[in-house]
C-alpha cells in the first residue's frame, strides 16, 4: 500500500516499537484506515480533512464497515441515518432489548423540556 505518509509511520514504528505512532495523509476510506492499523504500520490514523468533508464521518465509516453505532439520546431527534446505517439507542442493547435510556428516556426528556418531535 502506498499511502502518502504511512511508510514514515511504519519505519518509526519498526525502529521504536514501544512508541505509539499515528499516520496521516490520503486515508479517506474506512478499509484503508483499518488496513494501516491491522498491518501494524501505525497505532492510530488521523483523518482531520475527511471530517471537514464529512462531519458524519464516524457514521459513514461505520456503515461502510457494517458496524453498529451507539447514538447519544440527545441525537435521536436530529438523526437522519445514512442509507443502510444501523444505530443502537443510547440505552438499547445489541440483543434488541431496551436498556436504561432509549425510547423511554427520550419521551421523558421531551416531557421535561416541553417539546415533542411531532411538534417540530
């Protein structure tokens, strides 16, 4: 893989194995970031420019990788998940049962703040 700065990170990682190393540059897709980390070329991938292009990058990459994202309760009212995204409520469990929070917490929050998604 020839990514802009990855080879520098890999060289430093090999020279100083106990040092945590980050890599940057031309890593714009989730599989590329995973590849850098999985192959031990860096410990972390920094993708600031991609966040400027896509403020929902975590959700975009989660969708690409088929990962469920735990969404904060406050975000449920504004959430417009990307096509194919899988979200867990803040209190929902992976087995589909509702935990602390979830829909009941959102209803309580609406009642407390005097708002309702239906009134917006």
